[in-house]
């Protein structure tokens, strides 16, 4: 709202904050992903998808959540204009009332407790939906993510993927402590050529180089492993984490959804993902195979890679880095 809404060009308005959730409910099935419904994602943009079949409790929860968000959204009219918000509270005219109503409805649904574990004593897999709307102080996903990182045992492996490696400070602090405690930490991210902004015209064209600067600084601070996805003609948009216990090869936990672990994921955008915990050996094998598949087109980074011509920082790249640090 305010000056940003009036002055920013349409292409740049999303830096203020967007509805970033990518979730679908069909009867008792749920599909959650980090991908949008556009041509690139179905042809040459690598992402992740999780399809839960016959998962009525999760489907019911997600349907209630999406319905509540729609009740707080502008309906698109046939002529391309926006209608009145169904709840009757306009965020531009009544921002405080809108925030309170959002927290009372969407927030209450997002934080509602699911079925008790004792209802499924023989279950070997559990799914926990998480939600984030940092602008309205709803930080459920952030708290879950920090808890998972903090619970990683010495000798375990923590694998994270993000197309835009711009870690929020709260996450980086948890990861630094995990590394000190003996956790093997690695990241999978987009190479500059696989970044969604590669080749863009104008200021956006400097964004891949700016992310490279942030990546190098993270590499130096955390002393972690970084892999870059590079596949001719493809972009990388995957995100999530995998946790592998000590002395084991396959994950017992993964997260999948829209968050990128960055500043805007916890402060600006509306986000949602699923945490999946499993003891099922076949499912763990499938998660491992997915993780390995994503790394097939990735290269381990070493310090010399950051000295290549296409990564050297100049005034424009540094300016872009300072911008994306808090906005992308």
C-alpha cells in the first residue's frame, strides 16, 4: 500500500511482498510444490512436487487454509478488474483491521492442531503443514525450520536447496551452530546461468551476479559445501531440505513448498510448505533418489569458481546485492 503501490512499475511490485504459496487440493489429494503454473515450469525449469493421495486430514486443512486466504483476496472480474474483498475489509483502507482479521482467520487455521498421533499408532509417516506471513507476525514455518536445523545431530547430514541463496540471518545462525556441532551442511542452488534472472534486461540483469556475491560470502562464513545446478537451457527453482541421521544414507525428513530460506520468505511473502517425517524404507529411498537426481546436473563449488569473469563484482552488482539482501 502507500507510495510503493502507486510508484513501483508492475514488474517490480512483487519486491514488496507476494502470495507465494503453490498448493492444490483435489478431493482428498494434495499437491504442493514451489513451481508456478506457467510454461517454463513444465518444460525447462527444475522444481519439486509432492503429491499426497487419500490424505483427507491434510486435504481438509489445506482446503480450509486456501478458502480463508481467498476470502481475504480481491476476486478477479471478467474484464480484468478487481472486485471487492469477500470479507468486507479492504487492506488499503483498513490495514489494521485487515491484519487483525487475517490473524483471527488464516492464522487460527494455520496453527490449529491436527489429529493426535495416537489416532494412527501404526503410521510410519507424518506430514506437518506450516504457514508463514511475516508481515502479519505469523511465523510458524520459520519456527519449524529453525527447530529442525537446531535438532540436527553431530555426524548427521543437512541438505538444503534454494534457487536464490540469500539466507535469513536467523537461519544462518542456526546453521553455523549446527556446523560447529559436527553437522555436514550443504546447499544446492542455481548457477548464474540457471538463475531465473539470467539474461534479463535492465537492472534485473545484475541479479545473478549479485546472488553469486552472496553465495561466496556464505561459503566463507559457514565453511559449508555448495553445489550449483547447471544444465544447458534449464533454470533451477527447487527448494526444501533433507535430513539424514548419523551413519545413514537416506533421509528421514524433507520439506517441500514455496519458502526459499531467504529474508523475504520470512518477512515479506505468504509461504506454505509440508514437512514429511518417515520411517518407511521405500519412501526414504525415494527421497534419496530425488535428492540425487537434483544433483545430477550440479557441480561442487570451490573458491576459484568465484573468480571467474562472469562473477566478478562491480558497482552495479554490489548495488543489486544490497537491494536483494532484503527484497529478493
